[in-house]
């Protein structure tokens, strides 16, 4: 029987806060991400755009092999902190939603991270074709399993919630 225990893993290359974290999966390999935020090496708490990934390979039922360290894997298209993030139920991509820009304003952008070749870290960001109707920062995103992908972003603005749908819209899904 495998016991699940916490183990110390490699530290990030850049210490950061107000960043997004998540993972995507390709076969038996998970790509763990630490995205943007504010790093301790930036002057005056500047917002960053760096992305670090850590490869975790499943080598057996509940057993994993962790890569020797985090590696820089491209950059977010624009510097952001305090973003919401989500991985759809197919685990093939990772989304960063809204956030705070370099000019300290809320963002309405949505970016998608995906990999064409995990082993060689051939990964890239694309700007999604839609934006939030209202810019959002310090949000929360959830994926609803029954839908192809539904992200719900909650903004810290006074009494402000918004839903964002990717894939089928609620009216396309019918009364399920």
C-alpha cells in the first residue's frame, strides 16, 4: 500500500508571490506551472511575466518521479499578477484569467498555455479570442466538469461576479 506523504521538492528558480499555479497533463507526465506574479528579484515589486515549469512523471500507481528542478518555459504575453487560473477537465491546457497589469490596473485578458512537445518543453501561450466583460483581479476560477469548459471569475470589486463560458454557452447546453 502506497502511503501519501509530503516531500520537499525543488524550489522555484525565482521566489514569487501573487502568482498563479496549476498543472496540465500529457499521458503520464504532469507539467506544474508557476506563472508571473511578483518575484523577489524585481525592483519596487514590479509585476513579472516569467513562467517556470516542473515535470512530474508518473512511474507507477501513485509513484512519481520529479524533475531535478524548475525551468523557465517562455513568458506570459504581458506581465500580470493576482490572476485567476484554471485547468479544464481534459487537463491539456492551463488558463490565466484577468489579473493586475504593470500599470496596476485590472485586466480583462484570458491566456491559454499548452504544449505540443512536453519532453522538449515546446509550450506556448495564446491570447483567447474573448475577454472578460469586466476586468477582474484577485479572482477565482472554477471548471465545471459537465461542461466542455466553464470558468467562473469572481472579482474583488464590490458585489461583482461574472461568468465566462468557453465552449458551449449555457443556452447551447439546454436544461441539463
